C-alpha cells in the first residue's frame, strides 16, 4: 500500500480494542528478578504484598507465566470513553524535517488526565472497589498519575489520597486543582503528615522531594489506615501489564495498513508508558518472529538506565517498600528539579531493566533544554503541545529522522506521545524566557549514592 493512502490518523473500531492485557514477562527467557522482602531477603510472597496492594493486583504482579489477562468488562466499557486512541502519521513533521523517514506517534493525551496513566488507574481502582476497600493512597510526580487516579476513584466512589512531589506541587498548581476537583486530597511531599516524611525533612531540610520520597509516604499512609491500599502509577509489573493496551492498539493499527515499524521510541521514568508501548513488539522480538530497534529515552538529570547500577535497591527513599533488582541511581538520590516530573524516579522497572541488561533494547539520555527545543518544534509543526515527558521521545524521534535524511534510509519510526503539556506552562515559560538550565549529576555524586545501595542481596 502506498504511503499516501495511509490517513493522518489511524483509528481502530471499538470491536478491534484489546480484550486482554499482554504480560510480556511470559515470553521472557530471563525473567525479571523477584521483589525481595527486606526483612528476610527472600522473594516476596502474596502474603507479604497483601497488606500493601489489592489482592488481584498482587496476583498480576507475581505472575510471569500467564501471557494474557482478560480485561474485565467494566474496565473495557470505561476505556471506550477515550479508547482506542489514534495512531497519527506525522506528515507535517516529516515534511518540515525533509526526511525520508515515516514517523508515527501513538497519542495518549485524549482524556482529562492528559496522559496514558488512566489506563492503569481505572484498573487499579476497579480492583480496589471489588475488594471492598474504602480508598487508596498514591504518589505523583508531574501530576498525570495523581489526576488519573483521582478520576478513577471518583468513578468508583473511592477515597483518594495523593502525595505530590513538592517541586511539582509548587510548579503545577492547576494539576493539583484538577485532582481536588475530582475529590482527591493532595499533600506536598515530603510532608509532616507521616513519620517517614518527617524523617526525610530532618535529613534533607528544604528538599524539593522525589518520587521515592512520595512513595514512602503513600505506603505508610496506606498501611496505617484501615480499609486502604497503596497503588502505583509506574515501575511495577502490574502497571506495565495494564499499559500494554497502548502497544496492542499500536500494533493492530500498523498491521491494519501493513506497516512494519523499524524503530520504537518511548520516554522512560519508571517504565509504564515505555513498557506498555513496546510490549507486543518486544514479544515478537523475544519469540524470534520480528526484530525492532527499541530506544528508551530518559532525562540526563536522572539517568538510571544509562548511568545507573543494575542492583537490588529499595523502591522508595524511606526504605519501607520491597527491594527490586533494577537499574538505579540509589534510593537516596534526589534528582534536580527538572520539569519532567514524571521521569524523576531513581530506578527503572525490573522488567525493562532485565530487557536492557540482555541487550534487547537501547537507552539514551537528553538534557531538558534540548527536550524543550524539540517540544516547541513539534507543537509548531504538528499542532499538539506535548508533555515534557513525551518530549524526550520526540527529541530522539527527530534525531533519528534526521539521521535518515543524511543516509537516505526510509525507516519507519514509532514513538509514544504520552500526554499533553497544557499544565506545564511554567516550564514552557522558563524555556521561552531563556531561564531553563541543564543539570547533569557528576560521577562523584552518583558514586556517593551508589555507596548506599543495599548490600548482600
């Protein structure tokens, strides 16, 4: 089929929506290392995780052999409000760049949360409601996850308590107000509301916070409040499972027009959007059915894959969560307060970490001024103001397309546009005013953080 016959936006019918989530781990020869109970050093059991997570989510978290999990009908019905999301051919961007490459992006910003996060939020809220819980607690960085969860909890009449990383709480007051509009309570983290928050503030006075800090507070709040459980918007296997709807739809849309992707690009913080986007493609790669070049893009200020250690580490700064084997900068690492709040996590999904360690995907890091340069360019050409997180993928997609211009190769590039940037105007203002700076941690700073990694695991 000729390229000109492919529409700007490829939509699937409701009947073509995925009816099951795909569990990438089932096809991995080298399974992700198990979560460890820090008290015993042994792999976490369902009994260990039950006080923290919903029962059904614990089952999904620990299962690395079942390839597909049926999506409950109530969740599928909710998905229909904003899914299937479009796969867009970036014709205007291709023309502006003068590249022979074909560029597609999967747009996940067409819901009120403004991002892909709602795909997992509604699933986790559903299972909490099915279990008869009163509510849930969580953390949020840039605010997309907190917004999505507040929407999902409102839908199921659940209480929602959000600990928002302090720097984002201050930079993005309107994102905070959307959460409150949906009924959530929002606390800047670290806070005086929890014991772990008070401890972090004592050790790091004036800190701008991190996702690791906020996770610690949310877990403490959940485990000390009757009828509550903790839910997480990234990193965990269960979240990557729910987000596989992104990749499944992308693959179905490409197959509908006989398109074969060469390069697949996603931003990487904890791994939810990247893991969801690449899932079916990586599955094909693992089974030897096809090959793809897969690129994870992370901020230079928080480079867990590109400069981190592959080791067991705590998932949170307060060290109250299980240990995960992942690429990590150390749970005490406090990233610079850059404007891609959703990517300011010290570690990476165990699943993606294993795939990266096995050489099945690449990783690169980019500075935030280069990211916003790409974001502004994309907005002017394609008409969508992208989220700072998504713009990391845009940066590398543009770079790869320009390489094709130099070589004359007609590669097909697919990237994830995880959400919109309309609540990120403070960041755009700083970029436009020339006040945005780049911070890259030194080797010495990282070495100090690595010294604190847990030993003996």
